[in-house]
């Protein structure tokens, strides 16, 4: 008998039929004799509806009330899922973050879980109940309702798995698992039976959108095996686990990409100690997050600074840049049509020559690289967005990701 | 400086514009220096939407989960109202029944308030906040979410007024107050500036639908002056207070009616001691609520029993009656097209002849009476539904309700 945490996202519970389907899946695991705790997101579209309601009411909604409003989305879905289980003669009880005592800090809309009181869950499990938990939400010491921010249901699931020392945390989504790259773009993309936490973190942060970063970090920290599976199709999914437990040795695990990037260059800045810090501080003061950054000293007295930002921040960023350009007598250039292309793999750490093979591959495909940045287990290149698809395809072939063995590892023996 | 409890129903907060309008009204009272606690229902249509969702999922939703689901309706509206107030620079905080500690028994969907912890509200009022409370809901000792059943927001408001010893409890609705009868039916109907608690109870139970019965009982018991006003039009509304405080002396205060009735007769039942009890028990066992009941001994060995039930219970009731008819060799008749017409007034207690005047008036209008029942301050007649309107009109004229002085009493000096 194992203790399994399952998490179902908004599209998994998007309709009443789907809620019944999820209930059947949960019941199946329970019928095998396991204890099950299920974390559920709001029904697909519901959170957006609530957010729109708030913004239609007032341009700048009070954060405390915003969270109280948005948290109703999950309360609806947990009650419905629990009802569906009871209707299948499967004793079940739903709990909001507040009812359960999922204690968070008081940073509304972006709260972090501080502690989870597991006594209510344990009591219910002992009595044979399935416990349905509202994802994405908690409560402060003062009793105010908080939300964890977008994708926070994954975090709730992993935090619960850690607090309850669960055997596995299963994240059900609308994809089969983690692929070598987006199968919508490259039909030859292969499902990865396993991936290391580190690789998953790089994949997630680069736009693979399968798991929320914070939840992967948490699972890694608390040694919780994480499995990504499809709600709608049977299959073992992808197990996210520790590097030493990954059976299949691969150089490169996947290609991640992000289209929503913009590139900004500031050229001819005087070489002064600390000037980079001043520039970055001016951007930080406007809450602009910088992704990649490179610096070139172009001449004796001047240098260039190039960096990328989320594309939606471009106009805000340009206002700051124009001021800085005036101040330092520098020139600003911008390109709002760039995209980031990244190779991710544990093999990068120990194998030389991957960067050069990547650059050659892109070059052979007639793709020019605007920026290049490497880290322990990833290499990112900034290219024209119009050339992204071609680049992903070329790299996928060059690194033979379409030829990865797909020996499927069975899911944790339940 | 007074402490005012205001309650706004679903149609008062049915749109975002209306929520802004309610926020302005609340702010106005706060700006006069008063403390304000506002109880809010779910936005119009929202509770029905949630109920339909539950019933579309499963024909018999689990009661605990049903309450958790339905309670989200008020959580949405309190958060939005509080946001609207904050947007008008009016510090405000919303609280669900759970957050506030509105303790109820555990009869889901029909819970009763046991206790209210006022410390959170008092603390907020001291700090200058307006407190927005979710009506219609509470929490059990075990931390389960409960709802009070339809119209329960009125009860929440009065219970809060009692717990906080408020100066007045104002129930805002979409009508101007309590009328002598339904002004949609009789345009000459007059707004009553005041009405006694007892009269209000009779009016409410007879279908006037302005206030929930339980809330009137509670206000009476705890000596809370209750005022019914319109959210949308200015005016003093109707003050519900103690008989000795009603300034305007009237024989009859109003005419209430209810169309949704059905009449059932069981004739030729053997005269046996306790047989009425057996019959009523058989109905009670099926949760059928009987309204009026009369019994006639028609001959030496047989008697007739006639009673009325809510029309929607007719088919269920007839099943029980058919069994009873067989058992007692009696005959069943039913009439699904009857309506109840009632005169309500403190004057009935001390003035004879009102019943006969009522019967004469109906007789002159060619309306036959199927059943008649009198109590301390009301007289009810069961008539054909098709003749109801004519009956209301005739009685309204005969008792000169269209000539009542409408000296308006100013609202409590705030």
C-alpha cells in the first residue's frame, strides 16, 4: 500500500464529463488499496473568468480581495470532484487551503507555502476517505485567503507529498509527459521515460510548460519522485527523478524554446566601473526581468551591453533605455522578433564540443545566432523567431533525439 | 455614531455596476461616521448556476460537498464588493462564514447558526474597516462549510445584528418595502411605513417573500429593529418593530396570497381514534408538509379530512393517498388549481366580524371558499386560483387598504 498524491490541472477537470473521468481514475487507485490525496485546479477558464470580473470592476483590485475571489475557482472543482467520487460510492471529502491549514506567507497572488498541517488529511485517510485538496491556495496566520500564483496547484501537490512523505507525486496534464521537444512542432519528438530534476528545471524555465518550476525545485529538495502523465490517455508518462536514478544515459535530453523574447542592445557605453550595475538597477526598479545578458568591450573607452527580456515588457523597457542612452550618450537597438532555442542535457556537463556542434548545425541551416549563453546543462542561442522552427528541427536531427530508445519504464509499482 | 448592519440580496449585487452602486451606499453611511457591517448574497443567478452544476454532475449530490460548492457564490460577491469599496478609498475586508467563525449545526443546506465569534469584526471596526460578510453560510465545529438554505443571508444579517447589538438591521431588496399587498397585482397597494413583527411573520409565511421568516423571528427575539428598503430607489422603506411601537393603528395591514397550493380531500374515512394521526404520519414520513387542514364528521361512522400542500408535492402526495384510500376504503379527491388568500392584521385579534366581512366580500364577488382557517392575526381562505386576483382586489377595497395614510416615518436617525 502506497500513499499517492495526484494533481489534476484545469483542463483535466474542464467539464463535468472530465470530472467523472478523473473520479474513475482516482477510484481505480483507491480500489487497488492505496491511499490517495488529490489536488485539483479550477475548471479550465474559471480562473480567467474571475480575474476578468475583478479587472472589469476596478483596474487595480485590492490584493487580499483578489485572492479571496480567485480562490473560489478551486473550491468549485474540489466540491464537484468529491461529489463525483461519493456518487461512485467512494467516500471522499474536499478541503480548501483554509480548511486544511495550508499556511502561507501574506504575499497575495504570489504566496509561498510555509507549513501544512497534515492532521486533518491523516485522520481522513485513516478513516478510508479520499482527500480532495484545492490547489493554488492557502491561508495566512491572520486567516486571510491567499493564492500561490499561476500553476500553483503543482506546488500544492508537491508540498503535500513532502509533508505527507508520499511515495509518488503524479501530475496529470493534457500531455503524455515530457518530450524531447514540442511534438506539435516536431512530430518526431520522443517521449522521455525519465528525466533528471536538473534537466526538468531547465526545460520548464525554457518554456516547456509541463511543470511549474517551483514544484520541481520542491520535489527535488524533498526527494519526491514526480511523474507527469496524461489524464486522457493511458501510459507511464515521464518520471522526474535524481540524476543517479535515471537509467537511460543520454547526452541531450531535449530542445526547449521560447518565442516571446525581445533583444535589446545598448552600444557605446562609457567603460566605468559599476556602470552595468547602474543600468541593471534602472531596469530592476521598473520590475523588468532580464533573461540572457552579454557584455562586449568594443573599444578602449566604450562597451556594448546586450540582453533579452520578455517581449511584453518591450515598450516599458524602451522608456528606461531611452533615458539611459541619453545619460550615457549611447545608442539603443531593439529586436522584438527573436526567440530562444536551448539544448538541455546532463551530458553537456561532461562532453565538450556540444556548443560547437550546435553552432555548426545552426550555421549549416543558415541561421544566424544573435547571442549565445551556456550553463552547466544547457546551451541557449538567440535567433530570429522566423528561423526558430527550422533550428529546432535541425538540432533535433543532429543530436539524434528522434532516435532515442523509448524503452518505457513502468510506473512506480503501486 | 451607530452600528448598522446592512444586507444586500442577489439582485442588489447582480452586476458590477450594481456592486459599485452598493459600495457607494455603504460608503455614504460610513462617511456619516457610523460603523457598518455588510452582509451580501451571491450575485443574482450564481447560486442557481452552481446548483445546476451539481445536479448535472450527479442526481443526488453529497450534502457536504454541495454546501462547499454553493458557498463560493457569496465568496465571489463579498470579494467584489470589498474591492469596490477599497477602490473608493474606503478600507474594507471581506470574510466568509468560515473565516469569521459563524458556527452552525451540521445540517447541510439547512444549517442553523449556533454562535458568532464577533472578535474579528470588532477588531476590524475599531481599526476603521468596513466588514463585508458572506451571507447564507457558516462552518461546523469540525470545520465543514455549511449553508443556511435559501434566503439565509437575511438570517446571517439579523444574527450578526444580535451578536453585535447593532442599532438597526437594514435589509436592502429590489422592492421599496412591505406593501398592503403585491403592487404588481393591485396598483393601489400602499407601502406600509411600519409593521409589527407578528404581522410580518404572517405576511412572510404567506408568500409576501420580502423577508425570510427565520430572520424576522430572530430579530423579534433579539429586539433588533429591522428595516426593509430598496437598493435602487431612495426611501425610508418599512420598519418592522414591536406592536407597541407601531404608531399607525390599523385593523388590517395587508393581504397575502400564495398560488402554489394544492388541495386534497379524503372522504369516508372510518371514525377511529388516532386515525388522523396515522394519516398525517404517513405524509410526514414522505417529508410532505401540510399547510391548512380541516376535518368534518360527515356521518355517524365516517369523516372527511381536507388539507392543502405545496403544489409541487402533489404527485408524491397522491401516491401516499392512494394507499391510504385503499387501506381505509375511502375516496380521494384533489384540486391542483387552488390558491390561498389571507388577511393579516393585529386588529383581527380584538375586532369581531372580520371573518364574516371577508366571507361576504368574497361571496359578493362570486368567489366560493373551499376552506377557511383563522388564527390570532390572520384569516386564510382557499379559493380557485383563477379567482384569486379578483378576491385580492375585492378585499383590498373592502378593508380600505388603498386609503391607508402613508405618513412616512423617517428612518432611524443615523
